[in-house]
């Protein structure tokens, strides 16, 4: 037996996934600026690591958005 989807739930999930992706992209923009400012300083490695981490997060959030759009 299959139950009907909860009204609006899929839209909420898609909206949340899109918002989180947008937030991660905004964070990436900030971290790019920080990484550029940290170039040649003792903070360079830390800034690069933070930027790499958010890039991985964006890839996973993009995949999640695709899955929610496909209804998977």
C-alpha cells in the first residue's frame, strides 16, 4: 500500500535544499575573498582548507537539489 505524499512536503524539501545550496555558495564567495587575502600568510593553509571543504559541500548540495527535483 502506498500513501499519498504529504501536501507541500516535497516543495518544502526542495525549497530547503535550494536555500542551503544558496547559503553554501555565498559562504564560498566569502571564503574565496579570505583565501585571496590570506595568500602568503600563515593563515593561507587554513583558508585553503576551509574553501576546499565548502566546495565539497556545494557539490553534495547540488546533488541533493537534483534528487529533490526528481522526487527521489
